[in-house]
C-alpha cells in the first residue's frame, strides 16, 4: 500500500492551502483505495481540527472536509507544540484527529512514499 503524507501549515480560512490540501486528500481517498492518506496539521493548521466551524452557505467548510477524510480512512495528527502555542492542546478536537509529536511526524516522513506540503 502506498502511503502519502499531506503536510498542512496554514489555518483553515484566510488562504486556500488547507482547502487545497484536503481536496487532494479527499480525491486520493475517493479514487485510490490502495493509498493510505496521512494528514499532519502544523502551525495555524492545528486549528483545522477544532469542531463547530460555521461558514456561510456556499463556502467550503474545513471541518466537514477533514471529517470526510477521516471517515474514508485518512489518519490525522496535529503538532502538539503548535496546538499548545494556539491554546488548543486540551480542547475537544474533531473525532479521529489526535495530538502528535515531531517524533511521530519524523516517522511518517521516513515511512511515506510521497509527501506534499501546503
């Protein structure tokens, strides 16, 4: 099974990097059942995993996109020090997303066949 790591650095809104990273993750999940998708949220992207996001009608919703990825089997991890710096380490997260470490990201990088950064 091929493993693809998607590293997202920007917050859920303001730029479209999180949106585009999750679009790629969701297309991979849809079109390639033989691919393991891994998503690592760093810096402001740590806030992508906070539940209860409300967006205007017709606007993309990162929470829904992330939940779709998780429901399709993607693994989602959040940088622990990034979460700490933003005051979200001990807050509720989207089900299936979990706080992680730089050591775990390092292992994912070494163990992945491809890595894409947003």
